[in-house]
C-alpha cells in the first residue's frame, strides 16, 4: 500500500526544517514506513528537498518544483497548482491513497483523485472556515475556504479532524455524513517531550506559538505587566514588530526569543513552571500538548479546542480571554506549588494515554485498513461498507 501525502500549499521540506518542524511533522510517517507501509511526500520545494532523503529514511519525496518552474507570485502558484496533477501524472498514479497534511492545498489532492480515481483522506488540523468566522477574517478568505472545504469534504472518502468540535461543525455546516468523519488527536513524541531534571525559573512563564491575532498576546502582556513576573515568548509571526514596540513602550517584562527548533523545546519547556495559551481560537494546539507532556502546569483560555483538553485545576487551569482573568490565573497558579505539581503530573498522564505517537499510529493504520501487522483489509471496500451502513 502506497500513501501519498500532499503537504500544505507553499510548504517544502526546507521550510519545515527552517521553522524547526521537520522532525515533528515526519514522525508519524516515519513510523508508518517502519511498520511496513510505503509513504511519499508531495512537497512545494525543488531539488533541494531531495537533500533530506537520508533524514527521512524510507519516506519518498516528490518536489513539485523539480518538475515545474516556480512562479514568483502566490496567485500564479495557486493557478499552477490546479494543473499540477496533470504534470505529475506518472508520480500520482503510483499511489494507492492520497492524504492531505492540512486543508490549505487540498484542492490539488481533490483534482488528482478525480483524475486518477484514488482513495482520498482529507486531514484537517483545524476547520478553516470555522476559524475564519471566529476571527472575522475578510469575506474573500471565508468564501474561498468555504468552497474549498465544501468540495474537498464531498469528494473525500474519509475526513480526519482533531476534535469533536470540528467534526460537529463539518456535519452541521457542510451536511457531511457522520460516519465519513474520523476524530484523530494531534500526537506528541512522549519519549522526547517528558519531564526533565531541569531547574525551573521561579519568576518566569512561557508562551510558545505563532505571533498572530488569535493568540491574544496583547492581553497576555497587559496581564503580565500587573505582576512581578517575566514572560518569555517563543515563536514568529506577523505581530512581531507590534509586540516588540508594545513591550518597549509599556516597559513590560517580556522577551521575544524568536523561532526555536522543535528538538530544543523539551529542554525549554522544562525550564519554566508554567506555560500559558490565552487564545481566542484554537483547534488542538500542539504546543499545549507538548508542554503538558513535559509535566508543566498549563494555563489556557476557556474556549473550544482548549477546554476539551484541560480539566480545570486538575490537568491545568482555565481562564477567560480578558486581561484581568489571565492575570488572576497566573497569580493563582504561580502562587500555589501544590496546584502546579498536581496539574503537571496529571497532564503528563493524560498525554501518555490519549496523545502519544504510538496510539496515533495505531489509529492512522486503522484509517488505511491496517488493524495490525497481520490483518490487512482493503481500504476502499471498508469505506464502501461504512458509507452504506
């Protein structure tokens, strides 16, 4: 069985590597190869992506711009992507199953499925149209994501989403049959992300994530300003310059540490007593899961995508998205060592049970019809039976 994974539009292996995400993103596919499946990645890179072959082990690499020139503008690259399935006919026909790594770029896999009649698994880390509604994105974004999702969901043989919230949204807004949708949590490599005997900063807390509007970072900074604590921020994004200026003008004790390779994060998490994520909107945030796996006490906003992971005052602490609520949460958690210890240990147990890489690999193989190494089913027949029931 040959699975072809379509990377997110405009993402290459080189970009994953620069962002420090390569090892994390390929961990699942590397394990599938070790378990006997054939996996290839269709990337938006050129010949330089082939340099990662040794690092990827047995995972195949199909760089789009090895076979086509790369247009300079995003619009032209989008238009070109619509004809890529025709250009890559020989490579695409060799696979048995197509899978999208995210929704952004799923149109390429949809066209390929229609052309070559392959089985298609659409994966959504989060539901894009729902995100656009929550964050009041421009109408052009909302129209495009709705149409892309509507077509992709209907053409797909199976849809994989990371949360019950996302599943219910797809059923309600896109009228998709429930048995077509599979919930599969995001995974954490628990052998890497684990509690370490590090000395934790007594007066610092940590945020890791994209510097974007939905992360609610200005309210977090205002909350920290009302405490004697220092906030360390790991990540990059469009708000970097605004945040830098805001910190300086308001004399807030906060540091922007920039992008950090995923391989360095376990040690970093273990240097802090508390991780915080006060977002307005989330799917299933990987950095939150990683922090919990490291046994950290975590604070998260009481929103869909976070409160289904954190149990208040047991595996973490929930607060509102207001400055005052964030401030009070930080004060309570930082002021109560027993609460931090209890939440951290229970968070670690939760991740080991529900989000370990091994458990997600087992779920992934079931999606493809591999219940175990000795029981291989025909994937298409299984889907047809499910659809008929």
